[in-house]
C-alpha cells in the first residue's frame, strides 16, 4: 500500500511539475518582463509580429489572439477619459456608462506648481481609465507654449521646460501606478495647430535641446511607457517617423524602451516608418484623420501589408520588426496583460475632490486693486449687495469642444451655479455676450445687433449691482482654444472688449474671470480692478472659482506662461510670418532659445503679466538668504536657504522660485532660467526656511558643437523670487 501511494504521489507530482514547466513564461505575470517578451516573440509568426504594429480600430491595436495575448485599448486623453467612440469611425458610440470626471486642463495643472497634485491627477485619471478598461491614455501633452495663438496650449504645461519637466514626471508615475500607460505627446515641435499636418519646423539644436525636448525627456526618465509622435515635420521629415527625433534622440540618447505611437493619421511612408522607430500606426485611412483614400482597410496601413511585403523582400531588415514587436509586447505586458492591476473607479467623491483641489491651487489672482480701502477680492459671503454674474462662460459647458480632449462629464459645476450656491439670491445673471455653438474647425459669426443687445442688458443690470463678476475669456469653439485651428486674434473674441469697457463705465467694482488656456490682449486693463485667470477646470471648476472669489480658498496659482502686452511682443511673432506660421508650410523658430520670459527678459520687453506671477490674499516677505558656500565645484553643490514669512492675516500658499543667471557665457544665454521652486503653506505670522540645492546641472547650457551640456566656470547668480520679474533676493556664487 505504502509503495503504491508513494508511486501515486510521485505520478501526481510529475504531472503537476510537468504542467508548471510547460506554462509559457509569457503568461506568467511574475516572470521578469524581458523574459516574457522574448518568450512571446519566439512563438510568433512574422505576420503576427506585423499585426502588432497597426490599428485594428479607431482606438485599438492588435494583440496575438492565437497565443492569448491581448490587444491594446487606447483613449484620449489628457484631462479625463474620452467618451466611447465607435470602433471603426469617429462617431460617438452612444454609451450611457461612459460619463467621467473632467479634470482641470493641463495648463491649469501646471499653474498649481505643485508636483503632488500632478501625481494625484495621474493616479485619479488612471483609476478612471482602468474602470473604462483603457490600457493607454493619450496624454499628457508637454509641447512648449511658443505662441498665444496656438489652439492647443490649454492641453500643455506652459512655456518653461523646467516647470513642465517637474510637473510631467509625477503625472506619469501616478497614472502608470495603475497599470495604465501614459502616452506623452506630441513628440515633437507641434507648437501650433495651423498646418499642423505639414508644417516643416527648423530650429537650432540649442532651442531643440534646451527648450522643446526637456519635458519629453523628463517623462522618459520617469519611465513613461509610450510616446505619441506629432503631425508636423522636423527638418523635412515627418515627426512620426523622423530618424533624428526617434532613433537618435528618443531611443538612442535617452534609451526609451517603450512604444512610439503615431498621432492619428501621422504616418506617411512605410519605409521611413519601418526604419525610423515608429512602433504602432493609428488613424490612417479608414476614416482616420487623413483623407488619402476610401475603401482602405487596416491591413492597408503603412505598417501592415506594405511593411510585411518589404520585410519579405528584404527591403527593410527583420531586426526592425523584432524591435517593434518587443516594444509592443512590453507595453501589453505592462498594461492590458498586467494581472496585478485593479478595477479602477469612476466619478468617485475622491476624484471630484482631486479635481477641486487641483482647481483651487490652479487659479491665478493676476490683479487685485483696492477699490476704496480694500482690494476688490475676495467678495465676502456676509455682504448684502447684489452680485451680477455676466458672461457666456458662466454657463457654458467647457468640457465640450476643443477636439480630442473633449469630455462627456457626468457633472459640471458651472460658475453661475457655484456663485448661486455661495451667495444665494444676491446673484443675478446676464449673458452679456454670445459665443455661439462649439463647432470643430468652424466658427459661428454672431450678428452684431445680438451682441449689442446682450451688452446693453448687462450694462443696465450692472448699474444696479454692487459688484459685477464677468466670466469671459475664450472657449473650445473653432479658432479659440481648440485642436486643428489656431486663434485668429490675440484680443478677446465675441465683443468682450466692448462689454468690459461698457461695464466698467457704469460700475467700478468689476471682477474679470478669464476662462482660457491662453494669454489674451488686455487694452482695457487699467479699468478692471480685479482679474483672475481661471483656466478650464472641469467638473468642479465653478466650485473652485467660487471658493477663490469668496476667500474660502486663498489663491496660490502662478502663471505657467507670460502674457505679452501685444502679440508682436512675443518672440515667435516678433520676426513675422517666416517664424509663425511659416511660409509655404516651412518655418524657422527665429527667436531660438528665447521663448516666453527668456524673450521678455533678454529683449527688455516687459510682459503684461510675467511668467510665475500670481497674487494672494495674504502677503509674504522674503528674509536674508544663507548660502552654504560662495563657490561650487564640478562635483559639488551648494544650498541657498531663504526664510519666507506670511506677513498678512490669512493662511496662504506661496511658490518660491529659483532662477539661475550665468553672468558671462561664451554663447548667448537667457538673463535667467527657472531651476527650482517650492510651494509652501504658511499660517499668518509663520516663517519657513526654503532650501534650494543647486548643482552644476542647473548651470548648464547645450553646446551644439560638442553636443554636450556644459557649465562654464565663472560668476553665477541665484535669483529667488515670487515671479520671473519679482526677484526678492539675489545670491552671487562662483562655479570653479
Ligand atoms: C490628436 C491627438 C489625439 C488623437 C486621437 C489627434 O487628432 O492630435 O492628441 O490623441 O487625435 O484622438
């Protein structure tokens, strides 16, 4: 008996050991990633490998069904999970369970200058993506704010490469901690929407490396799993299969191990796509964004049958497909076949709280003059006077329109609703101007007599009100803050300048709340005592705005881009059309490295509101800095410690900013560049020491001849302040 049972146990053991041994490594979630990838690759046919490299639907790409390797589901986008789109065309699928949290737009996130909120953003959005069963979220966008006319600036993180770099990394971390890939976009140089599919960008290597690439590199260093190529060309070659951008820089210098996905319809050539590092082609033909042909199937994509044929004929090497397939498999195992990931959640109270917290810290108090003895803001909830809320943007759903970042939000708290919730029946409403319907690529022209009569009505009501709060700005209509078109004018649209002039003529207490992702011209600025920049804040936007207006929240946002007085004060526009929008679809970034405040500083053209600017309902004083050493060596660092005190009456947050100035350099450099910041919270009377650690990396510029980042010995200054122009204290030091 004993022997028999031993034999039986032995048989069972060998059966079970045998079955463990034959479980394919690629299906073992605990096996090392690269082992899974190699194992899967070794089992695949050439056809199966090629199938990984192109779309099988508008937002899906293939897995390997025979091996049980799942496909990848993607979705826009940066500010929330987009409504479900039909599998094969752009129509809305008409689901009733795809309403989401609309998070604040990325310009707003950047304006918080708070990396912890960026991580919360990525994590919360990733949870919504998981619930909606998405593997790749098409965002965040980190194209640099070059011109205020760019229709998509609201989707990006401002004009400064350092700020965008610091803010993008935690977003990626937070998102990917869910097993959902971020797809940082649009790589690279998609800095305008006009001619976005064809414009050929030329710029110096210094501008490329110092200004336009750092935020992408930061996302790669943070371990981003996918990158989206952009529509435009760079040096004559489309960015989605640009040898220099993808092979030399992204996959070469930076060692990116993830997947390059086209922008939708961004592929144009099989051989280039095969050789130059494109991994997944999306959106071509089949009702994609390109219109080259009808009757094409997914198998006609550049990286489908034509690629297979080139591989078979030897026109492109087999190593190209193995590299692409490895990368796509890596992405699949990190996301769709990651069995450690959770189930996610949608429109939870926590997500609404996250959206509110981000919105609260994003709003920038740009101006707050005294009217009588006190600044106009905040407006006390204890008062009795009438508050006239004016403006199309007080009631417009700004989650709609704008292109691919549009959202079907479950809830949107409009500014008017939030003002009523806060101030009750003190609030009255007048539309004041009409902005028309939100149409992609098109604009509705509103007859002047309608604008005149709306304005007249608002002006009559303003005469009777104690305070007027105008919610204006831009919106997501064609030629406003939207994809595929740039703005046509720097000024406010829809007859708002006339409205502002008329309201301020009858009531001195006008608060202007600008909802936009872009700077606007303000020739009327001296007539408006208080201005808030309120961005596009999504689901909880109205609530955040009312919290700041009432003083329940003390504003602490800082501008992530400069507001030039006039358009030609901006570096991209200074040189005329050769620089923006280009001539014959070719453009030269003639302002070079002098983008945003770097331009205003260097050319001594003051901005109306500078980069980094933002007021508070309290005041802060900066004490005497202490520097650890007046000399820094190549392998050393120094610290600068600055005491900051809240000298006002209410608790508040301040963003303490560190800029570095290279006093003398062999190549032209900006007067100063942001190299550190810290957001602190202080109670009235409280002081805290802010410590900045400065290393040789903070002193470097990109030297194109040697293709190196270098720091030249000599004199430097650490400039510490509350904006790029309001420098409170300066510490000289030497680099030896
Ligand atoms: C946009 C991308 C977007 C894609 C998919 C393109 O038009 O440029 O940002 O992710 O469409 O909707």
